[in-house]
C-alpha cells in the first residue's frame, strides 16, 4: 500500500514541516515548506503562484495528517496568490496566511489583507529584518516573523524596539541555538521557529531517570541485529500499553486486513522479526520523553531513519538498510534525552562506523547526517547541493522522502 501511494505522490510534491514552539516548548504550529518533485533539477520553484497552489491542493493534505488537533499551519503566499481566491480554500481556524517578504504594501495588497482579516484569517508577515517600508503590513499583521539568523542580541533588540508600537505578536525564526532562543524569550517573543530545538540542552548534574534508563537498555537490546523474536514478544506482552498499540497498528488502514487481529502472537507473526523490532524501537523511543519537543524529535528521528533506510535500497550507502535506519533514527537522540551524544551511546551497541558518524562531525559518514539536516530544515537549495556532492539523484531523494513521510505518519499514529 505504501509503495502504491508513494508512487502516486512523489512525482508531485514533498512538504517538510518545521515546528513552531511557544516559550515553554509546547508545539503551537508548523510552517509548511514546499518542494516540487517533478523537476528534479530545480530544488526551489521559481513560480511562487504554482508552488502555493500545489501546497494548498496536495501539500496541506499530506502535512496535516499527523498534526495534532489545534496546531496551526503557516503557508507562504506570494503577491498574486494573496490577491486571488487561494487563501479561502483553507480553514481560517487551522491555517495562517504568511505574507512573503517580497510582497509590497500596495493598495490592492492591503485591501486583500483586510478582507482576509474580516473573514477570520490570521496574517503573518514573513522574514522581517527591520527595513522601512513595511509599516502598513506590520500594522495589519497578527504575527510578525523576525529573521534573527546571524544577528547579535543587540541587533535583535533594535528590531523588537521598532515593533513594540504594533499589536502583532512576535515570532523568532531561524533560531539556530539555545542561547539565541533564551535571548529571544527575554526580549518578549511569543513563538520560536528554527533548528535550536533539535540540539540538546545539557544541564550539568542531571541524570536519566530510572524509567529512561530502562528504556535505553531496551533500545540497546533492540539495536542488536540478533535479537530473538521470543524476546521481542516478551517485551510486548509485559507492557499493556505496547500490546494495545501493536494491535492498533496491525489493525490500521496500512495493512488493509478484512478481519480484526486480536492476538498478540498473530500480530507478531504478521509483522515478522525485523519489522517488529523496528516498530518497537519507535514505540520505546516515543515513551522516553513525552514533552512536545521530544515527541516532535521522535517523529523526526523516525522520518530520518526510514529515509536513510529507503535510500539505501535505491543508492549505494556505507551501511546496509537496517544500519542506515539506526544512523538516522539515533541522530537526534541526544536532543531527545538532553544529554551529550557520547554519553547516550555508551549505553547502546552500534556499529563503530555509525557511532563515529553520530559523535564525530569530521567522520566521512557524517555527511549523511548533514543530508538529513538539510531535509529537516527544508533547505531545498542546500539539499540539492549536498545530494549533488554525494552523487545522489534528486529524484531518489524525493522518492525516499515521500515514502518515509507516509510510513512515519502510519507508525507514529499508533505510538500514543
């Protein structure tokens, strides 16, 4: 079923979701980052109108399937799309109309914005850097996204001072580290977007809880390729929550079964040892930390692992498909646990080459982590450049990304 659906989808569109957090690291929403898959030579669609149309038609449906109830989705609108009827296809309760930084506050643009506001839509102004000329848009916007990449705290403060006369709440975007996240919190930003959340916040003296340590030991056991099916069944049957989720997963639409499976043994036999082991890894990792930040990182971990596993079936990789899954799957484990990666991996047995890639940025195999980072960021131009450097055709990247997203949504749908 996955193969059929992904074959239908990957030629058209891939949409990355970048989470947006509140100051206490709760998920508020996601920005949907578009990539078109037909023209594999062009990572960025120059026709903004067509890009937005396809996000609305296809990408929104793809992206929101596993978004939690109440989370907002931000979609970029270039000028012509803003003036048309496209925004009204989207629900004002779920979607935020994001006005691109290239849009000028002309009379017809301002009229379109007023009509959207009258119809209940939330407006966000994208990539504000403090330049003059955007005052009318700042006046009407509900959210102003301030681009802080590469800026010093004093520079961000000056931008914030200039925005205090407006009613809009502030969203700090392109926050790349925890120090800047904390600076922006002190300056009064309400929402935060960027790669900072996937970095560990290591607090000296803090240790893993007994429950987390137990689950790490299970991950260690599951990462060993010779783990026996009988042991996997034992892990499931001694945990009511995992047993329930296994039956929920096996009875999901993914398998298309006519009759309902109510036996753990039958569910196990249908999945097989390798699929069961991988599913258990996902479940146990999702149980280690239940915060919004951690759960978003678990979803990303699963997506990264599956992406590399699928890519290994399409293109030469330094490790086999299952080991490539582990490389991606554990690549943000430090951020999930808020521990140094070296410390975390002391508890898990992995191929030395995988461990080196996870710990050492200078490792030859760390380039696969870099590829995953660009995919997560939705940095399509840099993703294409990285893929070209690795001699991976972009059509393979697109195909693996779509199939990984579909599989991740199906598996993560049964983790809670």
